[in-house]
C-alpha cells in the first residue's frame, strides 16, 4: 500500500499484460471493476469492465500489433493514483477499420493516470494518446502501399 | 519546496498565465530555461525557451482562443514533477493555418507532466493533447461554415 509498490506493480502489469500478452496475469492486478474514465477515441471510453472485458480490450489491441511494446518514461505516485508517461511501438500486422495491415512500424506516445483501490488493485484510468500521430502514420503507410 | 506548494503554484500559474493571459505573471513561476521535452504537434517541441519565448507561446495560443480556459482535473506530485490532467475550452475567434475563425467553441483534453527546479520554478513539460479531437472539430466547423 505504498507509492513505491504501486509503481513497481504498475510497471510489471504493463510488461506482463500489455507487452507480453499474458492475459491471465491481469487477474493479479485488476480490481473487479475497471473504469475507462477518459480516453478519447478508445472504444471503451466511459465503460466499466470486469476482468474478462479488460482482457478483450488487450486482446483487440494486440491483434493489430502483436509485438507492441510500451516503454515507460516517468511515473509519479500521489494519492490514489500513478501518472505514467510512455512511448509505444508496434508492427501493424493485423487489419484495422479502414487500414489494412502493412507490416510497417507505428509509433505513439501517451500519458495515463492509473487509479488504485486500497488493496493496490487497478480500478481504472484517465488517458490521452496522440491518436492524430498514429492516424497520420497509418494514412501515410496506406498511401505508400497503393 | 514541497509537493503541496508545487500543486498550488502550478494551479495559480495555469489560472493567471494561460486562463487570464497575464503574461508578466509568468516571471514569478518560470525558470530561466523552459524545455518543451515532448509535445507532439506543438511548434516548440524539443526547444528550450527563455521567459520571453514562453510568453510568445502563450500569446500565440491565446490569439486564436482569447477566452481559453484550462479546467484542471487531477494533480499528482512526486519527485521533481507534477502530473496534471485537464479539460480545455475556447472560442475559435482567431484564424489558424487552414482554419479561419468560425466563432464556435472548441474542446480539448490533455495530460501534462510539469518539471520543477529546487526553487519550485518550472523548467519544462512533457505533454500529450488530443489533437485529433481538435482537428475533427475544426474540420467540422469549417465544413459547416461553407
């Protein structure tokens, strides 16, 4: 229940679940209800997910970018949250709506506040990603592949 | 030099400088060198500004949206930084490249880590804004005004 353990736990969660795709590992980190409080462009924005729903979210993201890697930049822990800035990279090998796979790398950056309960389990997030940057890369790759 | 005072100082800085446009108030908050470490789409990304340069940055932003208001959501202080999530709104009354003024409201959200020196002065930021959301609103307003 201290700031250090939350940062360590969050880093492991990102590594295991999002980077390595070990979806069952999520059970050790998630509260029963996880709310996507704010996340413009995210299909689950405003929704509260149970662990099965959360795993679907990870699965969908990894289907398009199976080698995706979050590279954590900074973590700030305060009150009930941990703020995390990150860089992200993945190879676009699965189709996305309007953007068939090109096999090319995509880069993204973002900032997220993760919320924790008293047992240090994740209860949700507030996130901004540079989705315009991603869109521009997808568009460029699509044009180049035509 | 404590976390509480940094949050209070940051909130006052946002209010005075960004919301009220009192540019000279920035001198009480800025270090001599302010680095825009990461801020996709920002014209000053990667640059280090002196206070005069910083004021130009605020001035340009407020020229297009003179009534702009940052509504601070959460602040997390840890180490040398304060993470801040925010909502923003402004009326588009000044021309932007490709987007002449429409007089319509624009909304945005973002997350920023502000960095401080030992004297609690701002030395820079790492920021993500939802610029795709802004672009979509500008595009929609432009189409509607034609």
